[in-house]
C-alpha cells in the first residue's frame, strides 16, 4: 500500500510503498477513503507522544470500507462503511465494559500506537467495540472528521462541560477541533465565542455559528469578559499551548468550567491555580469519545443541526498531505484538510 512515513522525529515525511496490514484477531482492516490531517499528527511527528515508535505512519481520523475482519468479529463484514474513534478500547476491561473506552488503560490509537490512516489501509483492534457505521448521506471527506475532531468536541462539551442553552462558550483555536466545538455549541443553544490569531479562521467561525470573534493576544481574556459580562461559563483550549491554556482559564467567570482538548507539549504546562482556587473553577480533561456515544452526535448530523461538510477545506493527495503535516504548527490550514488516497 501507499502511505506517509517518517523514520525520525522531525525528519522528512515521505510517500512510501509499504506492506499491507493484516486484521488482528477481533479486529479489522479498513480500506481508507479519506483521512483527516490533524494537529495531533504534527505532535506525533515532532516526538511529543511516547507511544509512537519509528518508522511510523501517521493518521487517526478516517472513513473507509471494511476489507478484512479477523477471527471472532461478529458485527462487521467486508463492504461495511465505517469510521472509528481515534481511541480504540480493548473491549475487555472495566472501562470498556462500562462504555468508557476513551480511557481504556490498554487502548490503541491508529497513527500513534501503531501505523495509522494516512495510508491506503489501516488496522483497527476490537472491531465490534470500536467501529461505527457511517450513514450514506455523509460524504467521505466530512465523515473523516467524525473519528476525532467532531467526536472529541462533542463529548467535551456534552459529557464533560455539560453545556446548557444560553451559556457562553469561549473556544481558543479556530482549527478543526475548535470550529467543530463552535458548531456543536451553537447547535445545542449555547453562545460560542471564537478566539484565534487568524482573521480568516475567525471569519469562518462567525459563519459557522460563533456570536463573536476575538483576535488572540494578551487582551483576549478581557475582551471575552466584556462581551460576556464577567466571563464565559465554559472555556475550551482547542490548540494545546501554555499560552492558550492560561488565556482560556482567565476567560472564565467565577465557578466556570475549562475543558482541555488540545494536546500540550509536556505534562508540566503551568495552570493559573490561584485563579482556579479563588474562583472555584473546574478543570476538565477530555480524550476523544467512545463508539458507544456516537448516536447522539450522528443524530445532530442527520437532523442538519451539524454540517461537518462545511468545515472541509483542502482535499489533497499523499505528497501535498506530507507537506501540510510538517507545516501544521506554523501554518495551520483554515478548516479541515483531508487526504484522499486515490487523488494521486
């Protein structure tokens, strides 16, 4: 199969011809129709994730057709159109059995723990637990975002922050995750505010449901507080940087809730704990979404309240995808860029 591959962290990302994966017992091989290019792929490439082993094939949000199933798979057959959450639970532990596969201690993640979906084929473990049927009405490119960005944002806002209609939601970062969060917040009756350093990204955020757009910088928390009469009820760091974490926390009103989605470079990023304690703020982590929780999100898509296709920007082949991955931190694309394995 063709795939993107790198052999050292921060090194060249090349288009390579590699051996096809085989379906593990209980798992499946999916022929990839589209694979979203995510900033998390950049984090893995620069070496921020110690689960990545070299040489490596990135990619973790995809849609495709089941091509092969392993022994013991009961719910899926070749020809089924599927996606999967980027966290694949083991299917056996207490967390998986209780529907919380996103925190499975024995989890695997395509594009991190093993070769991923920036390829013509990708393997998924525990297929009966982790695969999700994709409705025919969703095209391949937007469906690819359902494995990571939309799912991650949906669970962060609904299960973690538990947003309510009318609440202000300050979203730092108007990339794929942030724009998904803005769309979801608006669809659920909340009042999203987009904060980003890119005027183009802010314009897109306004078109997707943001009530206000704020240019990122030292004055952003003050602007959010002014717009919201005291601060947001919920803040989201969809970037993953000490500066955006700090600004997001300082954008909250007293007793507000902060959700950290963006991956931070280290586990020692400073949190303004004085503000957290004095204002009784809640700090919440959110790590994807289990396949069991997809029906609520897919119902919003089916109703038209969520339109993932509106986030899709560039559709690219392997060579262009390699260049975009390397540039993801310095020059992130507006909207979601999607690898189409059949494009070149």
